[in-house]
């Protein structure tokens, strides 16, 4: 009985997955372990996301300044649309949003290096806007939004 319960009570190593402490995020994807092209750290991704949110609020705030009698809902919608628009356009064309550029990371397709294109940027941003898919990630630090769009966020420096 102890052996049977050990397969699910002892964690993933007992269930067949290797408990290798030397695992490097991105190694399964063929990415380098450090330096340019390696998987970006979670901290840098979070900082870039917060900076992008701030940019969305600033752009949305400027738009709202030119409108008369704006409700809180309209103000929130303007901020969210500004965030989403800048994420889609900049990632599709350059592979980096403003926040990503400031912290030195970029998003790339797994199959090819370079900007990710419009459809993956739309899918990635739509899922990122829901926030929950970004909080669920794998050993390679790829959130559900990255997995759905076949992308990975890497170090650009």
C-alpha cells in the first residue's frame, strides 16, 4: 500500500517524472541555458507586464481627456483597449511591447526567430488579458497564452 500511495503522494518524481534539479527552462525547446535567446525570468516578465499596463493606462487616460462626460466604465474600457492594442501591434511587428523593451525581453515563435505576427499576437493578448492563463505555466516558464500561440518569451540582451 505504501508503494501505491507513493506514486501520487510523493510528488511528481515518484509519478514517473524525473526530479532533476539541473533542469534548465527552455532546454526542451532547444533554447540556450543563459544569455540572449534563453527563457526570460518570471520577475522580468511580471515587471514588463506591469509596465505595459501603466502604458495602457496612460494612453487610455489621454484618449479620455478628449471625451466629454466619461463614465468609469468607459474609462476602464479605454485603458484596456489601449493596453491590448499596443500589445498586439508592437508584438506582431517587433516582438516586443514597450515594457518588454525596457526590461530586455521579447516574444518569439518556437518555429522561427523574429516577430510573431498578427494572429499569434491577437491570441496571446486575448488570453493574457484574462490574466489566469498567464498564471498557469509549465517548467519552461511558458504560460497557457504562450503555449496556445506557440511562443516563448526570451532574453533579448
